[in-house]
């Protein structure tokens, strides 16, 4: 898990303010989440939280961010001291069984191989409450948009950008039911897929 090849070479400060600036994060992530879900009093684990750009729409009392990049976690702790952030050092997530209402996965899966994702799927199933959901937003290949596909592969460098069916199958193969919530274009050339997954 982690950022693109370009991401790993830049500082957390640059990433936070120029790769994930507040205005674009609000438009392309927060607005989509808040238009469909009510998070008051709900526990949230932000898987691949990076510099913490998403924590601002969640209560510090119910939010936990995890990321394997210790530099980004340290930065997130400095700028969002009321929220909880943890360095992810293994496939074991630092929360108790059946304790999370939501797992948030924003632009993370296309950096992880299918075999690695399978290990985390078991953890997601462990930590989610019976009524809990996984909320996913990922860049998505579309056979009808070859220009967008080429741009994403060139610009993002994430080695595992998938199409819609492939993303959904990652969850279906681990006994999750999926619901596509939206398909949209970020900027001009980024196809985005927004879906939820719940345990059967």
C-alpha cells in the first residue's frame, strides 16, 4: 500500500497541499461521502489515510487513520492533533473485532496487489460491525474511454488500476455484497468509481 512512485519522492507537506488540496478533496471526496452517508456517532477507520485529508469530516472521537508511511502519519498527527493516526506495520488493523461502522478506502486499492488485498479483506471482515460498510473510491478503467485510461496509467503510476468488475470482484470473492454509488470524472481525465461493500 502507499502512494505512487512520484508520491513517495515528495514530502508529506507537498502531498497534502498540492496533491490533496482542501478544495479538490472537498469536491471529489467529501461531498460524495456526505451526500449519501451520515457519520455522526459512527466509528470510521480510514485505510490508507495518508496525511489525514479526510479526517476533517469525522469526529476525532470516532475516527482512526492508518497508513504504512510513517512520514505522512507524523505529519497528520501534527496538523490534526485531535484525531488518531497509526502507522500500519502489518496486516493486522489496530482496532477491536466488530468495532467499526465504516472502513474508508480512498484511492488506495490501485496501489495494492490482489494477493495483498486478500489479507486485508479478512481484517475488514473482522473489524466491521454486522451492519458496517466499506466505502471505496478508486480510479477506474473504462473500455469506452481509452484516452482517460492511458492518462491514468501514465500519470498515476499505480500498478493495479482496475476496471469496475475487477474492483467489485475483489470484495465479492470475500463474501461482500457491493453497490455502485456513483461513476464520475475527476478533473478531465480521471474516471472514478464510488461503491460500498457489506458483509453477506
